[in-house]
C-alpha cells in the first residue's frame, strides 16, 4: 500500500509496523525514501545515501547511527545493499512547464535493501537491529503559537499539517504514532497550562496498554527570539523518566526529535543527546 501523508491516526488505530519481529517485518523496515529531482545518477546516488542512512536508523531504532563515523565509508557505495528502487512522480498528471524539463521533475524515491547487508552494516557500526515488538506512541502534545494554544487532537481545524508531519516522523523511526481523539483528551483532563507539571505516568489510564501503547508527552512552543520552534519531550519506561528536547527548528524536525528520541530509548540505545 503506498504511503498516504493525509492518513491521520486516531486513538486505537495503528500503522502496521508494530508486530512481533520476524523476517518479513525486518524486510519491511529495510526501506528508505527521499525526494530526488530527476532520475539521473547525480541525483539518484546522493538520494540513495540518504535513503540508506534512513534504513539503518529504522532497523536499529538508533538515531545516532546517522552520525556514526563509520557511516561515510559504508555509504561510499550506497547501491551495494540495494534490492530495488522505485519512483513516484510528485508532479504526476501535471503538464511540463515551459521552464521545466523532465529531468527536473521531483520524485519520491523508495529504496529496498537486503536485510542481511543492513544487519552487517549495523554490526560494523557497533549496532544491531531492534527486533523486539515496538510500542505504539500516543502523543499528548501542547502547542503554543502566536495567539493560539491547543492540545493536538486526531481531528479538527487546528494542527492539520502537524498531524501529517507526525506520520512522516513515525515512518522515519519505524514507530507507530497515535494522536488522541478530543474525547480522550477531555477524559484525561489535560490542559496546556498543566504541561509543566504533567507526567507520562499520569496518562497511562488513557492509552490502551493491551495494544502496546505508551504515552509520549510533549510541548511545542514558538520562540520569537529564535523565529523557530522549541520542543520538549517526556517518556517513562520501567519507572524511569526520560526528558529531552530541541530548539531553533521547524516542527517537522521537532517531531522527528520526539519520535526518534523515543525510538532510541525504547530500543535500548540510551537517551537522546
């Protein structure tokens, strides 16, 4: 099934990645995707480097892999572990503009990798695949923007682009991300002003632990001095509280930091930097 950026997940729904580990699931994780301009070598090869890095992070659950010193040598020949790759024309059904040749059309390139070769690359970096069942993250996010504050819900007029962005972050980390419904948020009695003292443990009654759901508590605030977003995240695992964040970024990067950081913790690769 092709990825649909406009699919919004409500509480209780799921992406099909959170299953018991087996060879099929590992093969599904061994994918990367990126935007390239045209199909020439000069765009395809750099795109494969990005996609390979993404696949290594997806399989390991460890965002630090992207900064591993050994990665440069491993991606010197990014086509070596490739099984196949496909293109999706992002300008499909649009006529070619006068100033634009077919070489310049943007494509989403999806690359599929050999799981054994990905495994060997991770081993060379001192890492390994994350093969235990992956929890589903239920994101309780408080947003403070200029003249607007709200808790992100699964549907509604506020936060549509943020919901889409969370699904991209979920795919990049190979994690389930669930946005709670308004009804669930109301039952939790969570308020934006409560966030400084809120804890993920207090939200456990409002997630379905039978489905492997755990709460990820976050804040996203617009910073006038930075002219960018500042985000903080909280996750509780086995009675241990984990706190991390990022600032000076757009909300796409903030959500990648939140979901990717949770994956790093849950995969046993330590706390995010």
